C-alpha cells in the first residue's frame, strides 16, 4: 500500500486552478507573465500540449492569447507550467 501511494505521488504533478490576467506574452519562448491575487507578475511556461479554450467555446492556440486577457488556468505552481487555459474575455 505504501509503495502504491509513493508511486502515485511521483506520477501525478500537483496542479492548481486559478484566475489571472495576462500581463505579457512571449510567443517565441512560449511564456506568459500572469498577475493574480496570490501571484504578482510571475512567468509561466506553457506545456507543449497546452489546451486553450476561447471565450466563445472554441479551441484556441497560443497565438489567440493577448495581453489583458482574463483567464482561468490549471498549472503546476512549483515548476511554473500551465497545462490548461480558459480565456474568459
């Protein structure tokens, strides 16, 4: 039982969901700078297979992200990587 618990904790990364604003975005390096209640201008890398959903419900791409967008993001704050982005505006 202990081995199974250890294995599952190593396989699954810790993820948090939070609301933020995009302060800056660099398409070449796939990095976004976010501003939120608990984070102040923190840079996050976008996962290689990041899933982006636009405000109209359609699938989006990194090129659809803009400065000032309010987003809901799911990511790992320890390694500063985003896996899912939902654009709210």
